[in-house]
C-alpha cells in the first residue's frame, strides 16, 4: 500500500471535508496517510511519500489561494516531474477553470496526475461527493 500525503488549504471547510474523506478512503484501503497544511509541507517532504494529494479551493477569479498554498506549491513545483499526484478542491462560482489551469500546470511540470482532471466539488460536499472523495482515497492507496 502507498504512503500518502494530503496537503490542503481550506477557507470555509469544504476542502477540509474533502481531504478528510480522501484520507478515510485511503486509510480504509490500507494506505498510510498523513495530512498537512501548506505551512507544514515542503519540497523536502516529497521523497517521503508515494502519492501526494493537493487540495485547494478556487479563490478570487478562479485561482489557487495566494498567501499560503500558492507559495508552497510554487516552491515544490520544480520537483513534481515523475511524481504521482492528485488534485482536489471545492468551488462556489465559475466552471472549474482554476482546476483545469492547475491540472495543465502540473502536466507541464511532468507530474504523473491521477485521472483526466482534478476532483472538484461545488460548495459543501454532500453524501454523494463525500463518497466520491472516499473512492479517490481508495484508488490512491493502490495507485
């Protein structure tokens, strides 16, 4: 089973709910899971994990959060080549452009991305969305 880091930033708690559900699914599938805020994770930590799931909600004009998450992510971005990562986050407006941009950015960095797009949830995750997050965790456990 994989050793998974879940690194996320949350404002309203929606992305935190997603992170917790992903962690629950991965743990239930036998993975070792650690969760971090952006301040607790750096490029030096990447080698300690088989998979890293990054979570950030859409902010402003559909961008990543700029004061904590973006600086952390930018600092480790040059080391994403060949690494298994997944992206997730919540949004309350727009159509998910922030996730498409983030996914393309990671693809350009040479990361091995899980799936064809990141996992997005509109507003607060309902039971169905929580189940999708748990399923992502289960899949990351064996990816």
